[in-house]
């Protein structure tokens, strides 16, 4: 059985390093659309959904305080719009 020998010249080594580093730089380039969304003033994560094992689903608008709460009636899902400020004033 012959021994396998592996030789590479310096020029090919540096060309390979340059190619790998260029590919890694292109793969890690930030997405400009995501960068714009994360700027201040952009409605980032405006709506949040809350669910539990034994509870109803609630979808909250974090900017206005309004939310939708699931009220299943006779097995059919129905959504009731509510306002947190109005509900808090009633208490």
C-alpha cells in the first residue's frame, strides 16, 4: 500500500485562505432591511401573542394597548376587541 503525500505551494495556500475569508465575509454581511427595522421609531415587535395550556389566546398591540381575546362559543373561535385603558378604568 502506497503512502499518500500531500503538497501545496505557498501561492495556492494563500489563494485558498483569501477565497475562504471572502466567502465568510459575504456570508456574514448584515441584511440592510433588518438594520433599518431595528432603528428607533420602527414598530419592532408591535403585536405579541400570549397563549397558555389552559388559557385563552390573547393578541396585544403594544403601542396602543388594544388587544384581542379569544372567546370560544359553542366550539367556534370568536375574537373580542378590547382596550386595556378602558378595561382598567372600569375596575
